[in-house]
């Protein structure tokens, strides 16, 4: 089915991601920070798009490429599935070294807990 007009796309397309270093920097500088054991979120009010956007910061200390890619995939999926519930803001997710998620449910719980803590979930 086609998404209704004005609804954010369910795909994790270009309009869903933070692009430049500068956009990341702005979120780090102006954003509210919410930290958990495995994940830290920075959330800043959106610059232009009316939809939530996600940027990922996954340091090499988190693990090898396979591990990092798996965690990034889980995070993007959490974001994609819950994008409608998020305030239209820019979010940067930083994975702490040693981050391990058993699967999507665990990643999603961490992501939503922190989004709530940062005031990012719509009422």
C-alpha cells in the first residue's frame, strides 16, 4: 500500500539519514544527550526536514566490521520501525564499546528507552 501523502517514508532512504560531518557536529553541539549502558543518543531539533533523521557513530572499539555492521543494521531497523513515533528531530546514535544486542527486540528497547528519556517520543 502507498503511504499517505505527507507521511514519512518507511524506507531508510536519504531523507532519513544525517549526511555531512557538519550535521553530526550540530547535533553533538546543540543536542540533548541521553545515555544508557550500551547506547548514547544525541537529539537536536530538526533543521529543515519535517521528519526524524538518524546518524550512526560506531567506534572501532565496538568490534570488528561484521559486529559493527550488525549493530548498525539493528539500529537502523529500530529507527525505521519507530520513525512515526519520533519527534521530527535529528538523532545521532553512538554505540558504546562492548555493546551487544541479542536481537532486534533488545536493541529496540534500548533505543526507545533513550528516545523517551531525551523527550523524543511523541505523546
